[in-house]
């Protein structure tokens, strides 16, 4: 029985001193107006970071003849952000922006099946006389 008594709490083992407690006025609490974590709906993307890189394909090359350029953009980028980013980076006038969500695709490598992640791309129409030279930029 004495072995079991070792695990019991007894008054003789404590030093008898009380631990100091903090009053509510001494504890610093964050203001309710300040949010601890940012919300995804309030996410602000820097205009230049909305563009990932130019998207190169047969269709993109064909569209360059009609003064339209294709870019891969971030998932959360919208039309005004892409327009502002293109105008800031390439110093051109953007007439319109069309957005396309490309779905993810299933890919098989050997016997392993995986997915190729989807992405978002933008087709940007420039004003007459403006063009983008990707070799120079």
C-alpha cells in the first residue's frame, strides 16, 4: 500500500506558498478590431505578382498575330489585377482581359497515377500599335 501512496497528492509535499495570479487588467489581450489571421477574401496580391509567366502554346502563338497575349496567372488573380500588372510590367495599354480556369488532369507515369495540377490563364488584348517582345522583356 505504501507504494500506491507515493502517487497521491498530499499537503506535506507542497511548499505552502501560493503561486502569484495575474489580474485581468495586467494581461495584454489583442484588440478585437485586429484580426489574428488574414482571410482569403481580403487577400491582396501585388499587381506584378499576379502574373506568373507568359504561356507558350500553338494557340498563344496564333493569338499574337491578333495582338493578344496569353499569361499564366495566380489562382486568386482577377481581371483588374492582371490588367494593372501587365500595364506596369510591359508599359502597354490593355484593352481587355479574358480569364480561363484550366482543370487538373490525370497523368500516368509507369504504373503510378497522379494529377497534373490545374492553373489559371489570362488572354490579354492590347491596344492597336502596342506589342510585347518577350525576348527583350
